[in-house]
C-alpha cells in the first residue's frame, strides 16, 4: 500500500499539474498548451474545457485556491459561449463550430457537470440538466444500451459505427451522474456498458478488446488501418483501454455494493482478466519499459510510443485492484507503472507530464503533440489517496470534506 511520504508526493504532483494547466484558460473556455506550458491558440475546445471543469472541480473539493473560479469560468463557457449550439442543442467540437457532435465530447460535458455539482458550483445544475437531456434525447440508444457515436450539427446523419472509446467514457460519466443525482438509470446504464464491452466482447476475444464495430456489432478489423496513430480511434487494440475498462468495472461493482445490490459474479474476474491482458500484451511489448499505445490482431506492437494516459490508467486500475483484492501483485503493478511515470513522463522543468515518449523515453509528437489533458494525469495522482467509489469526485468529497 502507499506510504505517507508517497501520498504527500502525490499531492505535490497534483498541485504542480493544476498550476501548470491554469495557463490553458482562454476567453471562451480552455485550450491546448505546448510543452513549455504556453497557449498554442486562443481557440476554446469543448473537450478540453469539459475536462478542465471536471479536474478543477476535484481541486475545489480539495480546497485548492483558485480552483472554484476556474470551474465557474468553464461552466459559463459551456453554457453561454460559442462551444454550445444554441440553435440545435448540444456542443460543437470547438468554438469554430465545425465538425460533428461526438458522443465522446458529450460524455465529458456530462462528467464536468456531475463533478461540478458535487463541488457545489452555482451553475453546475444548469449544465447537468442540459447535458443529460442531450444524452437521453440524442445519444443513448435504449434498444442497444450504448451511445450513438456522432451526428451532424443538426442531429441528422447518425454515424454508421459503434465504438468502445466513447462508451467507455460514457460509463465514467454515468457513474459520476449516479453519484451526483442518485438516479438509478445512470448506474443501470453503466452496468449495461461494462457488460457489453468488459464481459460479452472481452470474453469472446480472450480479454483482448476490439474497439471498432458496425451498427450491427460486426467487428471491423481494418477500421482506420491507414490511421494507426489516430488519437481517438486508432487501428488495432489499445491495451491502456483494457486497463481503463478494468478500473471502471470495479467502480460499477463498488457502486452496486454501496447501493446494497448484488453485483454480477462476472464483474471481478472479467475486470481482472482485462487488466492482466493489458499488462501481458502491452507492458514492455517491445522489450522496453512502459505500455505501448496499440497492438495488432496477432499481439504485435502497432504503435510503440508510450502515451501518458496509458500509464496513468494502468496505475489507477492496479491500485483499485489492490484495494479490492489485497493481492500483492497489484501493488507491484502499481509501483511499476508509477516508477515509469516518474522516470519518463513527469516534466521537472516545466511542470505537467510529457504527453508521449518513445521506447527510450524521448519526447515524440506522433499521436499527442500538445498538452491538452490535465484530467488523466491529475486523476492518477488522486486515485491512490481515495477509497474505491463510483466516481472520483465522490471519493475526493468523502476524503477531503468528510461528506
């Protein structure tokens, strides 16, 4: 288990991250930084803004000075500014109002609303109502119990695709909505999503998790074969997502148990199967430390670069399994992941983490050229300080406020 010294170090690292990303604030929300922590553009991005609202809501619950004001800035941006489609509803990708309306983005808007609600920010309830209405009316496919992937701006042209990534983050958002509202539908939907992806699909593929399907749930092995370095839908499989799903499955189990409901007997073994598969297939897959970005259908390395979020999610999942099972092997796994993060990703010069490095630990820019995601790194610093709860905000609230 973690020590008092390590806990103090994690808190220090979290505060450094929060300070580093304050520079991402722009007039209409939040944008991306370069490696020196400088803004690359004054254009606000919805995904970045939503993740910042979520992250600084966690900080506000911790009592970090200035965090509440950043949450309120982001809430206003998501409610009033050009990121929101005031004609058709929902949110654009950024303030240029181009592109499609993505389930992935809307899941993070809902997560932001839930976390800000738990932090008791004044306008959080407005965003919670607006975001959940859009999810219910547009994205949630009741007959399939998944999220529709994307639409044109006027909600026409539903994409002929079904994918794991957006549904994974919808699971995270729904668990936070459950903690924020107590509405059972959010926990029911979370369970339905982890059953489809972490149980039904994962078992078919021996705890390897394909991510791309057509609307009839036929797997698409060649999807984005010409885009192996895509940042949201790369070709092949992503071991870091195996880890992330595993952690979410434990959170669903914890939520069910806290609500005095019986958890399905497959939740724990399937979650364990996914994490073990992630480490076996992704960690050091090319003989060097760290978890690779993607692998192919024969378990070969596809993209060897090591993104920050992959290591963070593996550390998080390993810690949750430490809490859930008490098995020492998960402590070893957790320490292994954090050792790599400390040695290769934490930027001692500028603050923040390097978004992506190669096998030798040198900065690369193939998949993630910018620093536009405080969320994954911050959550990694907080997870080992918290109990196993449905959402991170609920855990932070419990530990730091006693509520």
